[in-house]
C-alpha cells in the first residue's frame, strides 16, 4: 500500500528501527526491492534519483513505482531522491510520489533554507513528506569524489533549519559518501545522536551501502530512521549477470535481467534485515 514519507518514518520510529530506501531505476529493481520487503513483511521506500533521469525517465519509471507501491502487501513510500530543481519535484508530485528529498546542500545556507521552505509548501498540496539536507556529503550521488571532503552538519543550525522549514526528515552530513567506498568510512555517530536529540526529527543516512552492520546498529540507536542503499545492491545484480554469462551461453536478455533481479533481491533482503533489527 502507498503511504507517505511521514507515515513510513513514524512506523520506523515506533519500532526504533530504520526503513531502507532503495533506488529503483528499472522494473527489475522495483521487483527485487518490493519482493524482499514483502517476504520480510517490512515497510520500504523506493526512490528515483534525478541523476538516473537519462537511463530511466521519471515520467515512465515513476508511474511504474506508484502502481507497484499501491499493489504491494507492505507499506511503501515512493520517494524522489536528491531533487535539486523544484520544477522536477512538481512532476513527481503530479505522478503521485509521496516523499521527496529536496537537496539544496550545495547552495549557500540562506538559499537552501528558502528553497526547502518552497518545497515544503509545494508538497503540502499533495500527500507528500519532505526530507532535506544540511551540510554536504563527501561525494555527490553516483560516487564522484569531492576534493573538499564532507562538511559536517552543525547541530544548532540544524535545529533552526528544521524549525523554519517544517521538514519531516533531515539528512545530516556525518561522514558517509555516495557510491562504492574505496576505504572504510569513518562516521561521526555521536553527531547523529546530538542532531536527533536537538531536532527531534527522523534522520536519514545517505551513502548507506558499504557501512558495517555495527555502524548501522549504532546509527539506528542514535536516531537514523531512513537508510539510503543502492550501490551494493546494484553491484550484486551485475555480478550475477557476469557469473551467468561465464557459465552459460545466454541468448535472451530476460534471463540476464531475471538473474540480476534475484541477486538484488537477496542483497536488499540482507540490508533490510539489518535496518529492521532482525
Ligand atoms: Zn544521497
């Protein structure tokens, strides 16, 4: 069933666990994630990232995501990840997305604040919750490295930002990066606790692939309620295709797609179990 971001994060808060948010740029990803969530009977978020627009346009995959969420046996939020333009956000709202991350983290603070307020006002006309980011991650979505490194979130500024914007969830910057980690990430999980206590809002971990299970558990204990996870799931799909091609002479693409879907389902399931505290 389709639920909004606020509702799904309330479910996570009730159980003091986190809900996984998985990018689903194609049908195999949608099937993999929803099937894993249904097998575990856990709520889940499926996301579309603006950066995947070229391989998977919002107006096509978005419709698939909303329909699949409505048909699912578990609560599903359909979420727009890292939306940097409000006109793009409007398109997602029209399609029926129930969550959106407005990302103004590369903008100066005042501009981020003003645009996030606009995003909250727009979402209020729909059944949609808003997540925003404060501080900046070590790399942009897609794994491109930043020379400057992360800018950690200031907890006092976060309190003002959350109060003034009226957002439903905050993505603080505490040391994670997007994409595949080249070395073990060093996370400031005490900062998560401080921001959680001061803002009272559900917090979001970006770059959630490749983090150790202990760090996930501590982060969840400290207030993380949404964990974005994609790169390692996608990598598991690619690996399954490689192995199948080495083993057999495959003609039909659907056989490769199916192998990838099953491998991604298994990977997503493992991540969901950690996030749910199983
Ligand atoms: Zn992200």
